[in-house]
């Protein structure tokens, strides 16, 4: 009898859906422009930067300053 209760509890734990964490993207910070003068804020979105040398807007949402480098 005790074994069937343990199995029943184990089954109910597996049926619950697991919640995923919502990803939060980095935003462009004015400090990027201080360290890299050729980088500007991009009008594409808050998590994009614009390189004035390459004339290219790129995402800084995943790595922040690492994406700039």
C-alpha cells in the first residue's frame, strides 16, 4: 500500500509543466560610446547599437559590451 502511494506522488510531479525563465535582453548604455567613440545608439531598438565606421546596426542584447567588442 505504501509503495502505490509513492508511485502516485511521483506521477503527479511529472505532469506539472515546467516554467521557463523569461529572457531579459541587455539595453544600449551611453558608456559604450565613451569607451568606443564610433558607437552610437541605434534607432532600430533599445538593444541595438550603430557603428559609424561600418554603418551597421547590431544587437547588443545578448552580450552587452561584449557584442560591441
